[in-house]
């Protein structure tokens, strides 16, 4: 299946953008009212805290001024009964003030607890809505995958980022242990071995690592792969920076051998098979069918928790700008300015037009108020 513009030029993003745009609108319509309610509650908490501090300060000031007034007044009446009354009045005032402050604090704590519980529920609602959307409907993200294996499971994290927006998923895969032979029938590395009947001499032999177990995968601009045999006594660490010819292979037995830095071992490395192994591993970790579970654990904008700090709308604006670039391309390669139209070409050559009217997008966003109007601008629909 191929997606093209209305003029049949192939789209740079090979996805059904109209479906994603509709899902994006659904997502925005759900998420913004929740975040705005959370902002309102947080603002209310802050106002009540400020009111408590202000009123507490005023009450303390009143108590102090009353004490000073009684002190000055009692100087005119140097009698023991007056002194006792002064002390009693002051004690009663202090006790009353503290009681009032205590009751005010109880009320504030109750309001804060209930409001924060509600905000927490809203944060979970936001996370739940974000989880599927961020996973599949943000394009051209910078992705870092770190997968580790234990005896029980193969799991790790995937961090994605675009223009200051960063989000992380915890991932669990469906196979453990994961062996090299799942990705390539046979692969060996050259190592030094002692050989000879009388005089033991170093010689090169091929070590089959097809049965080695994958312990760690790191995939970003660089690719790293850590392997070990079933006993855990022999290890192989592979690092690839950009091109396969820059690969580094370290073999660790009783000592460590840098295979790719050794002029005798390097020519014996099968870089073709190594490339195939890495390609197949990358395809495996990217294939959603191999993922048992994925959980969105964090969303950050400029290294701040976007959910806690109520900055999801700022995150949405980053994504909307990306969508806006695609909308502009579609309109530039289309024959109408009233609709966003793409074509889907299926295997038998059939072409289906998929579209959404600009009025529909604008009306849905306009209904959200000022924030929606801002998103219309970012989608380049004005």
C-alpha cells in the first residue's frame, strides 16, 4: 500500500495521514478540557494556600497588636487583678487565634487532598489518552531503544523525541531467551586459539555464536549488541557507529580481544552476515507484533514533566506544527484548497481518495476556543 498526494507524487510519510489527523482531532477534543480542568484545580489550590497564608498572617498580627495594646493600657492600672485580667485576655486571644488557624488548615488540607486526588485522576486520563497517540501518530521522531534480557523476560525502554518533546515507554517483548540464530542461521567470529600437536601456537579459528543469547540491545545513531553463551562464560560486544564498516567487535573469554582492531582477525570478519544480523534484530524490536506490553511512563517538554506541570497543550502544539507541515505539502500538491486530500494505492493498482474538509477541521478546533484557534494557525489552515 502506497500513499500519494492528489497529483500522484509519493508522500514522504507513508501513513494514512487523514486517519491520523482525525484521530488527532479526537485526541485534542478529549485532552484539552481535561488539562484545562486540572489547571483550574491547581490554580484553586494555589489561591486557597495564598489565602490561608494571608489570613494567618493577619490573625497573628492582630494577636500581637492586641497584646501590645493590653500591655500599654495595663501600665495605667498598676493593680494585680488588672495584671491577671491582661494575662487571661492575652491567653484567650492566642488560644482562639490558634484554634481558628487550625480549623482553617484542616479545611485547606481537605480541599487540597480532594483536589489533588482529582488532578491525579485527570493526569492518569491524560496519560491513557497519550499512550496510543504518541506511540504511532507522531512522525519522524528521534528514537532510542534499550532492551535488556533476564532469565524471565526481555524488556526495556523506548525513548522518542521531537523538538523538545520527549516521551518514554516501558516495553516487554514476547520471547526469552532470545538467541542469535533466531535472526540468522549461522554466524561466526574469528578468535585466537592455541593449536598444534607438539608446539602450541596461536591460530585463527571461527567461533560459531549462533547459539549465543542476546543480553542487551541499544539502538539509536549507534547500535550496540551484547551477547553471551549459555553458561555466561564467554561474551561478545558489538558496536556499530553509522556504517557496518565502522563496527567494533569485542570478544571476552579469560581476557578481552578487540577483533576489529587486530589486523589478522579483521579480514576474517563476515560483515555481510553481521549487517544481516543487525538488520533483522532492528526489525524485530520495531515490530509491534513482538511486543507484549507497552506503558507510557513519562512525557517531558524541555525536561519538565508535561503532565504534572500542565504543559500538554505545549506538547500538542509541537505535534500540530509537524502536522501543519504535512497539510501544507498536501495542499501544494493538490487541486483544491477546500479539502485535505491524499490517495491510497492498493496492491492491484486501485487508487482511493481519502479526504477531510478544511471547514470540518477548522470548526472542530474553533469549538475549543482560543487554544483551538491557535492550533488552526499551526495547521496552516488560515
